[in-house]
């Protein structure tokens, strides 16, 4: 192996993956828009600056691909990047896709199909991130500030997964010697069981002692919340509309892929809450 380029290298899954690669002595290049000056493995990478792409790719034979965030159509930016990766001889790309299909967003499906079409390239399709319940996400910020979850999903369930488990599966695929395992082109990644927002609120309440309420609202209200948090309007509407599918039970999926690929079961939501309990400390209603 020459090395692994980790795009989104300072994000939820990218940072965890980079840590795993470094811990195993695998050469890694950590790509982000604002690379750390103190990190010798860091390189500047910006989806909106195609000139940064060849430099990040050069000398790397495997790529962890995190598409541009908050967009319903990543292909105009990611398509040329993949073409450059092919030109430079990248042997494996592991794409961070999603098990949740955004409505009116065919670009994400097109990107996944493009990756699956290449031998040895893989799409990971994780369910909702457990990390969304933390402060950096509108869901987590409302919990932290108001002790409240707003949802349009009713009692629908989702197989929430810890980002660390996504990173572990990516690590397994990116470090597997060629020919040692029959690699599928697509893996559905979930936690060990599907939970509703009410289930999640009850676990946070039990583990932290802080009461968390669930407030059921309409999808258009939820989209307004996302817009107010800074999401682009089209992405906010698509993300809120997904909760209709969750309510209907169409996203209640559980897989064994994390165990199959890493040799250990995915973390439970209770374990995730235990590890992050301090992050739900009340800051009042401000």
C-alpha cells in the first residue's frame, strides 16, 4: 500500500479513521479545507477548489471519500475528482454514502452508482449518525440547549450508528490486502438495533439524569428549523422529508456489516450516551 487519502479528514468519521490508520502505521494524508499547521500529514483540500485535488491525490493509492456536505447534488464536484483518481491509478475508493435516500436528490444515487461500477471500489451506506445527537448538529444543539427533540418521524425507528464504527469498517476495507477478501461493492451499516427518537430520549434521560422531551412537529416546521440553523433550503427540505419515510417504517433496517467487517459488534446507543454524557449538560434556555 502506498497510502490512504482521507477526505473530510477532520470530520466525524474522517478523524476517527485517520487515528486508526496512524495507530496501525498506515501512511495517511489528512485532507481538509483548513489543515492543521502542526500536522505533518495534513493537506489542504477544498471541493470548491479543483486545483487542490490532484495535489491531495498524488502518491495515494486508496481514498476515503466524504462528498461535499449539505448538497443534494455532489456530482459536479465529485465526478471530476473521481476521474482524476482513476487517472492517477487509485486502486480503492471507499465512499461515505448513506442508507437514507434524500428525496429529489438523484445526484447522490448517481455518485454511489459511479463508485460501485469500479472493481474494488466500495460504497458504505450508514444509517443516521449517533453523533447527530451532539451539539454540532441542530438535533444535538436543541437537546443541549432546551432538553428537547423536534421530530416529524413520530414513533418511526432508525438503526442509528456511531461514527467510530463507520470509521472502523472503512479502516478494514482500506487496509485489506488485495485478494484477501471478496469485497462487496456496497455495505449497509447500522447499529445493533433500530430506535425511535422517543427511545433515544429515554436512554439519554436515564444515563444523564437530564429529562429530554420529544416534541412532534410537521416536516415543514422541521425544515424551517434546519434553515434557521444555516442549512441550504433545498437540503433542509430534503432532510426533513426523510422523516416521513422514517415514520412509515421504511428506514427501520439493521445489518451485521460492522461485525462482519471488523470482527466486533457495533456500539449500542446506551454505550454512545455513556461516552458522551457530559456533552448534554444543561446550558439553560438561552
